[in-house]
C-alpha cells in the first residue's frame, strides 16, 4: 500500500478540515506502512476521529507506553480531590516501609514530580518484577536513593506508576488499576485499559520496531548510556536478557497486568476521551476534576536538568506540562507522552483534549515529531470554531 492510497479514514467535525489535511500530509511524508490514530475533543465533544495504515482501524488497540502514567496520575488527582490523599503529606505516612535511607521526608508531590531518586535497582528487575507493580514497590521501598530526595529530579521511567500505585493501595485497599477501572475507565467507557481483558486481545496490534537510517542509528549508538548509568538503571538496561522497551506491549504479561508506568493499551479515542472527561462534561457527566484540582496538577514542580535523561525537562504533579512541548497550548495544559511516539493531553484554556497513537515505534523515542504538526492544526481549528460560536 502506497502513501497516496492511505487516505485517512474517520471523520472531522465542521471547522476541523485542516486537521484531516495535515494528517493526510503526514501520511504522505511517512513510510508506506505508517499506521496511526488521531482523536480530539473540544469542550467535551469529539471533533476528530481519524486513522490510517495497514490493519489499523478506529478500534485497534496498541501499547501506549508512558501515556499510561497519565491514567495513574488521574487516579491520584481524584483521591487528592476526595481528601483521601494530601500532596503535602510525607510518603512514609502512607507507606511506612518507604521512610528509610533518607526518604523519610519525601512528600507525595515530590515523588510524583520524579524527585524521589529511586529510579530502579542496581541489578535490574526480572521480567516477572517489571510487570508487577507490587513487586517493584517492594524492592524500591528499602532502597537508598541515587540522589538526595527532593534535591533534584530524574525520570522514573519504569517505576513511577508502581510508586504512586503503592500509595493508592495503602489508602484505598485497592490497586491503582482497580480504582482506575471503577472510577474512570468503566463510567466513561474509555478504550484505554490498564490490564487488557482477554476478550479484547483480537483488537491488539503488536508494536513494530523502530526503523532508522544509518545516520539515525549512529546517533542512537552515540547516545547509548554506560551500563551502570542512571539512564541504564532507570530503563532496566542493566539486567542481561531484559526485554527491549519497544517490545513491552508485545509481551502478554504486560498487557494482562497493565503496570501503571508503561503497560497501558489504548485506542487514540480512549486517550483523548480520558482527558476530555478529566476537564469537561462528556455525555452529560460532569468533569472528573474540579478547576482547582486541574490547576494544582498542571502546576510545574520540577524544571531544569533531568538527571536520568541528561537533558532539560520539566514535570508538573506527575503529568508533563504540555505547553513546554507545544508552545501554542495554554499554561496549565497537562498530559503524558509514550516512548512509542504516542501523546495525550488536556488543554483546559482551549477546551482541547488530544490523543495520538501509532503502531511503529518512533525515532528517537518519546512523542513523535508529527504531533507538533497535528497539535498546531488542531489548536488553530479549535480557536476558529470557538470564535465563530461567539
């Protein structure tokens, strides 16, 4: 199938025709096997639902890697809003075994902003452990952190969901995945799963490996971390035989267990609908979060040098401050990207909720470059539509 034959399927609402055109242009620029989904809401109403590529339909499910963290943080936001959790309470108050080795004063908001310093373990996690949030939490509880907690930040790539998940379990008696299912996924009928039911397995499309040019491959090799670096520890590269990150969704135990850092499986519709439900009325239901909670969780907590990635970065309360990535968005926009190229967010100021997923792992990892083009087109269309509505 050639790019020209891969015209996007689906619909766009009146006023969003330019989004379809931009998606079509990206199809032309990409490989022949480009397969992706795009969904968006404006003020709680779906305005974009597009897909393209071999085997891809609007109902196809793919691994969305760290977009999963957005669902985990939304659970925490609800519990903070309920008064069950307090961002300014010490983590050890909820999880006493964690309050050792210098971690006794770490606040929940600091943990969520990647300031805990427990990004992994020296000998790595086994496959059984990395797919089990309880096992991860048990191994991290007594660990000495890699930096003084609260003094700096670094991306807790494979463990952030397990850390907050253990706090959720301690205060509710339920796993984070169970709370997500009961309070978020089921009531809003989200096609975004933390633990894929067996009956939905036929809709799952395996993640395809990254394809790179010789130049891109050289860049990847040049940036390969040392075997005992923070980056290697955080991404579990230190353990011999550990599966590569891009293969995680293809392992049945990842899909079945839905670890809260990277194990989510979704359609773009589910990603966008979750953020729409978080901030807007959807199908007559009130928003999950109050404006006060949205503002609190969208506020930047960490900014500067990321000790794990070695680059500049920023984090809000768990979520990424998305306006730092897409400058057209409003202050307080929040969401999370996935290593495969997926991204999802809410921009309360523009009323937008966005979800993008793709089948082939994107170079160089993280939110794929085409998101920038799609977000600009979507924001421009939303601005015009809102202006026309008066």
